[in-house]
C-alpha cells in the first residue's frame, strides 16, 4: 500500500467515526427513550401542572 491509500483509509475511518459520534443520542435522549420520558432520579426539572 502506498501513502495515498493509507491516508484515504484513515480519512474514511475518521469520517465514519465522526459521523457516528455526531448522530449518537445524548444521555438525556437515551434516558427519555428508555424510561418513557420520566427521569430515574426523581425529577429535578421544572414542575409540570396538569391541565395546561
């Protein structure tokens, strides 16, 4: 393999890794999807009123 091939493979791997990291959901999004929108720790966020 010559230098250009190695550089090309490294760039492709870097782009794929970067895209994966960029599109990965955050911890909050993963918790919301797993636990039905309810935080596990008892809810320290703003209070919600019913009927609004």
